[in-house]
C-alpha cells in the first residue's frame, strides 16, 4: 500500500509537471487548449449510454462540464499510471532513472492517446511534428517527475 500511495502522489506531481509544460507551450505559441479530453469524455459517455452519440446543441454550461470531466479524467490517468509505477518501482531500481522516466511518460501518453484513437477522435498518422511534440514533451515531463519523486521518497 505504501508503494501504491507513493506512486499515486508521484503521479499527481507528474501531472502537475505535465500541466505546467502544456501551459508554457500554450503561452509561448499562443495556442488554445486541446478539446480532446472533453471529446473523449463525451465519446466514452456515449459508448456506455450516458449521453447521445451526437449532440450539436450543447449549452455553454454543458461544454464547460465536459471540459472539466475531461480534465478530471486526465488527473485519473496521471495518478493511476503513477500508482502502477509506484507498485513496480521497487523491482525496477536496476533500470536507469532516465529510462524509467521515459517509460512512465510513454505509458501515460499511451493511456491517454489510445482511447482517443480507438474512439476515432484523432489519427496520429495525420499529426504534424508540432502535434507530436506538444504531446510527447509534456508526457516526458510527467514521466521524469513521477520517476524522480518515487526515487527520492521511496
């Protein structure tokens, strides 16, 4: 349980790092936030029958609600991947810390991107280099911070 809690805490710290790097990117390039988390939340809700598949007449309140749910799902992924890493962390000490950080970041990226691809919300084969970088770099920050926090406090 201690390793699970440590990993969840490390994942929360990693998620904060991901958010900071994402907001720095938005500020430096003047880009808008991604609507993919909200779209994913809506598509998952439609998949399990909690909402209609197509709903073009959303109020501003409903759009904001789905945006918040999408963000909360991101926190769940970050904390969940961190918790899983925390459990595995004692068995991975022989792996160099930078490699562990990259692997944890890749796991978080996969956990967030694969559902979007499977739900046909995005197609990574059509992403530009800037799209890949704006996904990879924040997830790399997530992975490194998560691995370092586990290492320092575990």
